[in-house]
């Protein structure tokens, strides 16, 4: 893959050397375009040595190659890190004062910005307006990390870790539609300007301070959905229960553990969300009593009996609240089903769709060695509005792209006024 790596003029530029190595070690051809200010932090020689390619930031170098047009036109992916407040403003207003901003104007493939700046600069209304403008055009702008900044200050504004930027960039590329050797954003920015809440992972229901009831969910499918929604231009709120994988960079992350915590977070997030996707594996039951101390084995005594009580039906409650309040969220549920003597997987799923009342239900058959923790998946998307079932299979990224494409289509059809 041909990647243009733009480097902004911030102290975090030194971290981008590690990101460049991740790209090259993965076999990608990388052209680095630092701004003039960036070369004050990391010199051209470093970028040339790590990329194996000549480096320039001037439109007047190699004029015969027409680099200010060619680089953006030919790139499969453009990543800008650190994306300073100045660079975001120039990109949002279409300026073309150097090789990097010219290249951004010529971009034919997906573009990802990884911001880094002081907290007040990130939160300033001008910066937020520029970010919103870029996202509305289908550009992916990650949320900065929180932590120690230059000097003694701390807060949101740190450059995400190179590994997180790399993962987001690869997810964006994978979610892209390939054609004629180039890539275009998945779903053509079908969720640009939308807010999407996605739950993922498996809840854990405490029995005592040591033990819990849980499930086999890895969170991989939910993370893939979040990456696909980001690639489609959405602002993503990610409600993460226990997961075996890291949430994708760029989401608004909320950590939860139990079904009750997830319920509280989901109801709050849904208020101003356009889409809610409940992909988490939520425990149906929790222990009725939670011991304050570890439950110990006692010689001569029988094992304790654990009494279970039902957890709330979060998906059904979300639908009921939306309907009662006249909201227009598109609500998507997930159903992990097994067949039994009473019916097959789709029969159980169709009945569940009717009970829940959601707009779409993504169904998969689960079992030992199937779906949970695996890299591949196979689903059927059922519609609460009478549309024909839709199948999707492949990697979990493939399935996520199909679900997000369907969500974009449903938004346009069912809630065109959103």
C-alpha cells in the first residue's frame, strides 16, 4: 500500500518515527512529508533513513514529477501525525501553502488525522469547528489521548500511541473499497456528522471480590464496528465491557464492567446519538447476593448455592424510551444464538427481533470455537421494517463494514430527516 505520512510541527513529531517504522515493517511504501516546522523537531535525514525514500516539503523540489499533484493522487492512504491546530485549520479551509497541504487537497483515498496539541487548543471552538468540518467531508480525525502534556499540564491533547494510530490507519484502509489500485472511504462517508454509540465485549457479574460470572466475548466484532463507523465519518462513543483487544483509537471511550453499568452508560449515551449498536454480550443473569469477602471452601460443608436474578433488558429499554420520547435513533441489536429442540437459530432470532422491537438485529450462531474470540464471522442481518434478510461473512472487519453500510442505508431510508 502507498502511504503518505504527513508530519506536523509539534513536539510529538518524535513519536511518529515509531509509526513510520510500523508502516514500513508491515511492507507499505511510505512517503514522508514533514512541514517546515516539523523539521525543527525531527530532521529530514531521520525520515529518509526510516522510510528509504527522499523527503521534501517544498512544491519546488522535483518539479518535473509534479509532486504536489501526484503524491495525493496516487496515495492509497494519507496519515497526518501529529495534526497540529494549525494543520487542522489549513486542511479545513483548503489552504495549499506547502507540499503537505497540496497533497491533502489532491487526496483520492482515505485520510486520517491524529491530533496533538495543548488541551485548550484542542477544546477551542475554532479547532472543534475545523474538526467537525473535516469529519463532515469523510475525513477521519482521531480523538487525542489524555495525559501529561508539554510542561506540567495534563489533559486531552496527547498524540495517541503509534500502535493505536497504526491500528486505526489499517482499519481505515481495510474498510475502504478498493478499485483501480486506489481506495475510497467505506460507505462514502455515509455516517458523516452522525453520532454512533457502540457497546462491545462481555459483561462481568460479581460473585465476590475475586470471582464473577462472565462469557466468552472477546470484543473483536465491536471494535471492528467502531473502526468501520469511524471510517464512515461518524463520531463514535464506545462502551467497552471486558475485551481481549484494545478499543480503536479515535473513539470516545467509556469503560463498564457489569450489565447495570452498561445500562446506565447506554441510556445516557443514547440521548443524543443517531445510532445505537448493542454488540456487547450482556449477561442475562447476575448473582442475587454479592459477598464482600472471598467465598472460601470449608471442609465438611457443601458448596454454596448461587441464586441468580435477571438483568435488565437494555436493548428493549432503549427501544421503549426512544418510542416513548419520540426519538429517531436507529437501534441495532446483536443476537448470539444456538439452535435447540424448539427451533433453529433464525427462528429464535426472528422471535427475539419481535420482542426487542429494534430496527436491525445482527444474528450469528455461536458455539465452542465459533465466533467468540475468532477472527472470522458469519451473520444474518434481520430487519424490523420488513426488508429481506442480508447475509455477511468474512473477517470481522468485513462483517463490520457490511453492518455499517446497512446502518447508513437504513438511516437514509427510515430517518431521512436526521
